[in-house]
C-alpha cells in the first residue's frame, strides 16, 4: 500500500509533531527518518506495538511495548545508540510516531478495505480467502500486526462441472476442474470426488509447477470449494428403462435419450 507525508490532528497542545515519511504496509507502518533510519511499527494501537529499527545494515531487533510511554522509547533509543550509532532526534521522532500511529492505522484500514472492494471476487466475498495479485489463493489472517496474507497455492482452480454417472445400481461422481497459473491456463481435468480432498490430484495432473504450500491442504480444498459454488451439476445415465429424474419427472431411458 502507498503512503506519503501528511500533517496529523493528533498533536497535543504545546508539542510540534515532526513530519515523517511513512509507508502503509500489509504488516504495519514503515517510517523513514531524516537520517535514513527506518522504523517499522506493527500493532493495532500505539499502546501495544512491536517496533524495529534499521539503518544501513545495522538492525535493532523488534521490541514490544507501549510506544506512547517513555519506557519503550528510551529502550529503543538506548539500543539504537549501541547498534546504529548517532541518534539525534530519535526520541522526538518516536514520540511523533506514537501520536501519529492511530491515524496511520486508520488510513491503512481504509486503504485495505478499498483494495478489497476493488478486487473482491463474488464467490469469495465474506470469506477469509482471496486471490493474490501474483495469482494463487491466499488466506487472510488477522494478527496483532494487522492482516497477514498466507499463501495457500501458486495457482487458482475452479470446479466447472459436477458430473454424476448413474448406471442404475450406483452413482460415480466426477468433477471437472479448470486452473491457471498467473495468466497461463492449465488443462481441464477430471477428478473423482473420492480423490478431491487429499489434493494429490494437483501434482498428478498438473505436475510440479502447480503446488499447494506446506500444511495448507485443508485451506486449499475449502477455498476451491467456495470458489466453485456456482459449478454446474449434470447427470449422465448409463442404463435403460424407467427412471425418476432429479426434478421428479418420470422418463423412459433408451440408447438415444429419454421419453417423458
């Protein structure tokens, strides 16, 4: 997500906020200070955040606490002196970040909602699943750092048709699945319903280029089912004689079709 420079209404009386460059990211807000130090703040409130700093190759590992209080800020400044060197103005910058963070969180939520609305897919509306910009299904997890997308697959798949083959004694169900990796279409395949849940059909039919990420089979199966909720259902009868169809119509089946 894209950020910028903006004055904030959150300054308290008698305190002048420092204008900081900031970037709204999926996992938090990234601030860039005048000396090039980058401050990453994650959390849903300045009172409970995780803060890390980086300047060049030097890093201050994440520290957790209340950025609105002096304890965490002093701790960060002390660590920055040890690891980053000169820290002139860091105390004031961290206090500015604490005062601006709520406003930037609001911007981040609004930007995320706008992005979701623009890219929302009807079949996945109201679910935690999305299709990433790179292609593939993702699961949106809500953490204290914000919404985190977890990649499930590197492909998108949809059940186009449910085919029920009925020989009069038993029914065999086959699902026709189409897929794509990015802009490239994968071959449409036939998968017995009994094999669908284990997801091994992905590599069996599409090879190693299409894959489900480790330990994500259950989520991958569910998102494909949700994405396929409008799949057509078709019956194919492999016997002759009288038969009551799904809609209640009684017909006589023969080699050329059916007579009502």
